[in-house]
């Protein structure tokens, strides 16, 4: 029987969500994407869906005509009702009695990538130069909302945020706490005005899913149609399992944050029952949320650990523990959100590259505290600001230990050592025998290299063995790991981070 497989995917999903720095619009955009992905079924039966959510959905239709009508009607409705949304559609024929489902799914994804690569730049007349412009989208304003002239796109986002009342995320937060739609309410105004954008993505999920499907073998005397149906059923269960696992991991992370209210009361508004976390994307293994800056790193760490807490079993098959990577960009609340998200995504990719280099499957994270570097990549920032002057004398001197593995088995550059370094920095800062402020000053000295750091320690009588001692798995003097070929600095990250970091108790 000849049928049709249809795949659609959002184009520039992140740009649509983070187009403005107004959280209410980010929230509304994320709810729109979730609604389109999971809830707008257009009179389709549930059995038409193979996977859904995360801005990418696969359907199975009984004939080509039904598939074409669906694409036409769906596209028209999206263009009319959701300004600013862009979607790619692809369709292929599928004979379930003769074709191998796994091969056709791969063909479907290949066709999508081909279409995205051939995407032409589209443009048109959007105004006549005499209209007021929307501050968020630069499109002609169609409405006036309080003090803002806004476009149709922004009005829809705000309406979604206000009307939905967080119904999509209610099951993920604890009773008594509320989710805010204003960035300023995630933090105490008296505190440093920093928030964190956290992006988490599963490790090698495409390869893992393919591996699971490859283990679905055709039985003796089983028809191709029955075999394909088993593959489709398996894919549905995998999609649902991953979605549930990540949502549960997020919920457990929120529980840990709530249980640390006493530690966080000086930095957040938890005493007013306002949760210092705001989910934006919870779509399978693709997760993005905003937090108060001081818990950005820890919330990511906790969620990664919760993702890997238990082995995943599907239809009695144990596929082991899943792993993921996180990128955390800590910013002042006025920093452009879209730039911060892109940086968080780049940091997440840095962590993934580390795992590929080491050929290991673990959890890892990378983070950056932005100080106004708007137009530079993480690679450029670290090359310019995180290389010691020793490197200019043909001596390598890497000043950061990031990205970090969560476990300590495969590298000394791990999360446990970062926490120990931060603790050692705080002890040194609070030591009355050290000239006040000298540990902060050490940050600029470290950039001059190990010899300058040694002179600094001796001049101010800082006891290296007591205050900034070598970390586990390292050897060396004066904050540098001389046991490492790159002579890497153990303490610059900790000195930069300790003011933006609260260790959470998750026992």
C-alpha cells in the first residue's frame, strides 16, 4: 500500500523565541511553538503522528492526496494565524509492503537537509517608511500596547503568554510557586543584575535512535508491512520516552532549587514564591531555560545528572543511561537575548567537541560570564582573553579549564575541581591575613603567566599550600598545572565565577 511520510521543521526557531529581550514575548513564542508542534492536530487522528514536539514532527498518511492537502491547509493556516513563523515541509512516498521504513525515514531527513541548504533568501515590501516600527521585530506596528507600538507577531506572543497562564508548564513546577514573565522578577534587584540562559542537548541522539531501530530485526515469515509497523511503534515509544525523561529531569532540578530556598533568598524572590527559573523550550532532548545568574551553572549540572540517573528501558530493551551537554551564558539582564542564546548553544557544542576528542560518552558543560563581548565568538574570546602572556613567548598558557566533564575519571578538568577551586578562592578572600582585594587582583596577574604569579604570591605573602593549592589530579605551583603539557591555569575560572555561583545541596 502506497502511503506518504511528511516531515516538517521550524526554521530559525531560536530567533523567533529570542528576538526580543522581553521575557513575556520569549514565553509567548515558546508556547506558540509548543502549541503548533504538539496540540494543533488539524483533525488528524493520533495514529497519524509518528513523532511530535521540539519543532519537528513526522506524520504518516494513507495516500499522497491526503498528505498534500494537509501540507497546503497547514501552511495556509500558519501563515494566516502565526506571523513570523517559518516552516519547512518535505514529503516522500512510502510503500509499507515493499519499502524498509528505516531507510525511508533516513531519506526523509536527507530531503529536509537538502531543502534547507537550498533555501533562497526571501524578501518583500513590509512597509512604506512612514509607519511606526515595532521595537522587537522592526516590522510595521499594528497595535498599541501600554507604552509600546507592536507588530502582529509581538501581539500574538504577548496574548499567548497572558492567556495560556503557563498551562503548558504547570506540571513541571511545585505547588505554591509561580512562573514569571518578567526577567527582573527572577532575581533580587539589590543583587548583581545577572541572569543565565541555559541550553541542554542530548549527546548523539540521532546515532542512538538509529542504533535502537537497527536492533529491530525482521522476524522469519514476517511481512514487510508488519515489520514496518513494529519500527513505527518503536519510534513512537522512543520519542515519548525521551520527552518524559527530560521533563522529569527538569522537574527534579526545580525541586532541588526549591529545597535550597534558604540559600537563595538573598539572590532571588523565592520568599515571594516566585520560581527563579523560567522554561522556554522543553522539546525532547532540546531544552532551554532562563534562571537567576547564581544558579545557572548548578541548575545545568543538576539537570544533566538527573538525565543520567536511571537506565532507559523500552519494550524490555535496556539502552543504558542517556547523557547530554549544557551551555550556560551568564549575562546582565540588558544583554541581547538572541546573542546570549547563540553563545549558550556554542558553549554546548564546545562540550560536545570535548567528548568527541576524548571518545567518551559522558555529561559535560561549558559556561561563560559575558562582559559585553557582543560580536565575538567564544573561540575568539578565549583566544584573546584566556591565553597567558607566556604563550606569546612560545610557551603555552591556557587560562581556562572549560569545558568541564561532570565526572572526574577522565580528566582533572572536571566539575568537582571547579567547585573545590571556588571554595578555595572564597577561603582565601575571607582570610584576614591576606591584603583585602588581592585575590581579585590576582585575576589580571594570572594572565601574565606563572612567573608573574609566583612573584605576586611572594610579595603579598600568600600561602599557596593553604589557600590556592593544586587541585586533584594536578601538579604544579602558583595556580598553574605544570603536569599538563599546556601549563593550564587552575584558578582563573574560579576567581571569575565565585560571585556568580551558589552551590546547591541536592542530597
